[in-house]
C-alpha cells in the first residue's frame, strides 16, 4: 500500500497580524521548524490519526470510536474533518492512517496547526494519486484552521504551503518578496501559551468599540508592511528592526500583547537588538527579534536559561514531499 510523507514549515508574521483578518496587509515568512505527516491508505472507511505530541484517535464514519487518552479525539478533530473533506471528494469509502510529528511549539504563534494541516493535506492528496495545486492544499488546510481558530485569515497555511517571505492580503494573490541575502531572526518563547481565537475575539471587540481608531491603525500597519517589504528586499535589517518595534507597539495598543511579551521586547532592545515584536495571535507565545551577530550571541548566552531561544534563517522552503513508498 502506498505510503507518503510530506513536511511543511512553521511561520512568523513580521508585521500585520490581526489587521490581516480585516483586509490589512501582512508580511510573513516560513521558518526552519517543520511538521511531518505520513499517510497510508486503508480499506473500510476508518480514519486513524496519531500525533507524537498529542496521542492517537480513530473514527469510523465520522464517529470517534477510540482514543489513546481522554480528549485526544477532540484535539485532533479538526484534522479529521479536513481528511474527511479530502476523502469525500477524492477517495470516498477509503480509510487512512496518518502519523504526525512536529518540531513547532504548540500554541506559540508559529503556525503549528497550519503546518500540520498543510503537510497532512499534501500527503493525503499525494497518496490518493490526485494532481493537486498549492491552492488546493491551502483550501483543505483552511477546513482544519477554521475549526481551530476563530476567523482565520488564511495567512498561516499560505506561507506554510509556498514558503519564502511573502506579502499577504486576504482575498488577493500572495506575493513573494525577493531577498538579496538571507538573514536571521531570533525566536524567543515566552513560556506562556495562548489561544489565537481568544485574541482574535479581543481585537473584534476593540474594533467594535473604536472602529475609527482601528481603521487608522490599520492604515499605519499597512504603511509599515510596505516599508518592511522594501527593507527586506534591500537587506536593510536595521530598518526592518525599527519597523518591527513600531508594529509591536501598535499590537500592544489593540490589546494583544502581554506582560511577558513586553518584558522580552524591552530586554532585547536594551541589549542592543535592532528591533523586536510579538508574532502571531499574541497574549503569549513568542517574540521575534533582529540583531547583529554579536548582539544575537549575547542574547542567547544571557537569556537561554530564562527562555527557549531559536535562531532561524530566512527564507525557507515551503511544503515538500519527503518520502514515498509503494
């Protein structure tokens, strides 16, 4: 029986998160932390999904019949619904066994769920022998993302599928930013998990109360995104850093930062980083920063006992086939 493995990357949003939900412009990049999905077709209509991080659950005709621990089926349900959507269109009556593994910290703002969804959709379509496009993968991944997050913009599965560094506006074709030279980001985990849906609802409430202010802030955020694109294209990393810090302060103003995130931003700026900001939903998760090589080394040395710190090089490849057997 044909067995296929695909992987796809996590992501950081360099600017524009939350505003992107309402049509704002965002810049996002794939990072070198990946999720892996191995798919093997089976007979009988049973869907079995096993996650190295979460556990295993099994469904028969959409009904949960087995789970390795209480609550695992609920955590994996969004991916099951996506799998059913693919099978309904391309493999009705077939079953499937899926093994998941991820290097991406969960609930951190690094696109873990989208990367898993993109890898799974790609591997399943490949195993079924379907000719598919990147848009097909993104659309299927959004089935899962819509279950997991409140009003997903689509930016996470898009950058995970296509990779690189992109500009993204909801409803428009994403554009890849040409990079003259790769550059490094520091990804610093705050240690506090958060739920993107909760933060999106908080922003919706802010927007409802302060619609004119929100629209003005979105205009500024769009302006920052345009300047970020130019800074990345022209390899002006110091300018990129200062723009990221401004973006963080706007996100802080709409209520999606936290004491932990602000503390990390303050610390890395005092240490001499060019700039820093929260990334993703906010309320917890991670901070991204840009700094000179010397300052980056100092930050890792000084704070690695307090935070998990990752050094990631941009740009990175999108979804890719890792292995096929049978």
